C-alpha cells in the first residue's frame, strides 16, 4: 500500500475532526474544556481514509509509528507506540468514527472524545 500523501485521485475526501477534552470526574467541573474543529482534505476516497485510521498496518504505514487497533465498536487501540490509547465508540464504515482516547500525559481520569466524519 502506498502512503496517502500526494496521491491524486478523481475523488476528494474531507475528514472532519471535532471533539472535546474533559475530566471524567463528575466532582470537578471547574477544569476548562477545550473544543477543536479541524477539516482535512485528502485526495483519496472515503474508504482509503477510513481504512488508514482503523487498519493497524495501514495506520503504521501512514504515520511511521506502531499501532494496535481493534476495529469494532468498543474495541481498544494504542497508537504511536502507546502514546495514545482509547476505545472506538461508534463506527460507520467509510462514514464516521467516534472514539474516546487519552495520551499517556493526561491525568488518570481525563480523556478526549473525537468524532471523525468522512465525506
């Protein structure tokens, strides 16, 4: 498989990323919440983007780092050699990926929720 960078295609796929980071603790609502919205245009079809994000071999090829991914809802993942870990919440093939994740620098009860929509 070739990396997705720089590959021309008749189709273009926009990956819309949005999410929020927060504490899982209900007792501490004083911490600020950060929301991020980002759109990335890839010159490949939605199936290529979806597979690159959920297939461990393709993810590793794309990023150059180790990945362990269980590609079903509630499946766990570890990305970038374990620097990021989380769970798949919702998966709609070639359309939507919803995940909860944390980096190894987050506080124990904190996580980020991310929703990726492939258009």
